[in-house]
C-alpha cells in the first residue's frame, strides 16, 4: 500500500511496487487497508502502472471501490464549480479547501483521490451571508442549532465550521470560518496565500496556494493524529522529491507560517512510510523529543495494532489524538488555547442547555462526560458513523 502512495510513479516506484506485490499473500487484507485509509485510487493506479494484477475477485472489488470513489469525486467537483459561481456572483469571498481543488492541483485526476465533502472557507464577517446563499442553493444544516438565532453566536465563537447537506442528495459541505480548531493558522487569509485552480476547462475556483496549502494540509493531518494515509499522500505529492536541500527549505518556510510541529511530524512520517529523503534535516528533527513522541503516536494510530481499525475504535485512540494536539504548538498560550478548544465544544454547549450566564461552568460538564464516556467504552470513543 505504501509504495503505491509514492505518486507520481517513476522507475524506482514501479520497481518497488512489483517487489512488494510479489510478497503479498493476503490480498483481501490489502483491500481492507485501502478501505480504512481511503486510498483505492492510488493503489489501483500503482498496480496498473507496475502491471501487477491481483486475483480476479480482489481486482473486481478494487475496481468497484475506485469507480465509486471517482464518481463521488466528479460529483463533488461539479458541485464545487457550481458553488464557486454562486459565491462569485454574490460578491463573496469563497476559498475551497482540499477536495476537488486539491485533486486538480496535486493529482490532476479525479480518480486518484478520495473526497467525502466540499470544504468551503469564508471570512467570519461573511458567515451570515454565506448561510443565506447555501440555503438558497438547496442546502440545509445537519444541526439546525448551528444557524438558530439563539445559538449561532455560540458556534461562531467556539467552533470552526458548520455541517451542511444538499437536500435530496449525498453531497455534504463544511462551511468554515476558521481553517482549524487548533491554535495554529489563526491569521486572516491574505491574497498572497491564495491561488486560482482550474477544475475543468474554463472553470476555476479559489484555493490555498503554495506554502499556505502545504501548511494547512500538515495542520489538518496533525489535528486528526494522521489517522489516515490519504492525508499523508496529499502532503507527499506536494513535496520536492529526491532533493533534500529543497525539502529542508520547504520545511523552514512552511513552519514559519504558524504551522507548529505539524510540518516536522509530516516530514518524518513521509520519511518513515514513503521513503522521502530528508538529508540532514532528519537529524535536526530527531533532536526534538516532542516530535519523536508525535511521530510514534501517529505511527501507532496508522497501524492500528496490525488491524484495520478506525482511530476511534482503537483503545485510547481518540485520547492519543487529543494529547498530541496539545504538543503541536509551543508555549503556555498554545496549551491554554487548545484546552479552551477541547473544553468548549459548541455542539455540547448547546446540548447541555446551560443558561448563557453559566457557560463558564461548561468545562466541568465536559470533563465529566468525557471521563464517563471513556470508562463506558473502555478507552474508545462512543460508536459513531464515519463520513
């Protein structure tokens, strides 16, 4: 699986894929890994490039999964273009994160990257206008509380995004006013951090550009503990390969964009799993004991103890993610900011039904419910659907 994520494929990667495939005995387990990490497109392309054919029954499963992934990606690409036109005509700034924009920019092939929804960022001052546009465009909020007059300010203050669904379809959207809920990448998006990407001939949308995109992908992956290989594959394809000096220069530029330790963590994981040559940067990163902990934590969550288990199904998997988030920034201010994010969850604040004057008591409710949930489920998160 890992060698098939080293896209684009040169002679070295194709030889590595053939060698690795020759040793595969449990092809159905490979299918399970592909499903768990959402990387069927790259897996199938890697095998095809190396002219490796799995057993017929496994090949059929992979083809069906990759075709489903491609259809979903195309549907979301069309929706991204539609929304881009609507927001442009309304005179509102709309920045599309990941999704179809990243696929076009990094892979140039909708069949290679899994997408589950549309991620759309607008400035905080334009959230109310964006809500009206989405409603007009056929969307409804997954949780009506997010746009209710009595609770919308709670979401804007403590949250980073609202979940929406286009009525009568399986198209989901996240409306962001913050790039992340971590105490990182908190500044406003400047024009220099943005670029236009053509999703289809004659149809372009705005997305993050260059170092800003790489910083966001690193922070996003780190915020989830790097629980899926697809997030690491997104970072890898944007990095310079076979040029350690260029990798080091990229690291220092991106780190300075308020991305914390997430960039170093991503590079170490790309080195460990995808054979990225870090040169002397490897020794520099290994001197940071905190980075070493983050590296080991991510590797443990990715491997799932040798099983294809989601992070929240692993004993204390979600807890490991929470703990690692506190270590991505530096200094007391970053820790306190993350602690505030962890304790003041907007959905749980609303569900708690605490009167506004008593919101300051919510951390007590939050910590108590979190401990009770972990005890009930033996260190695992309560079972929930995975989007």
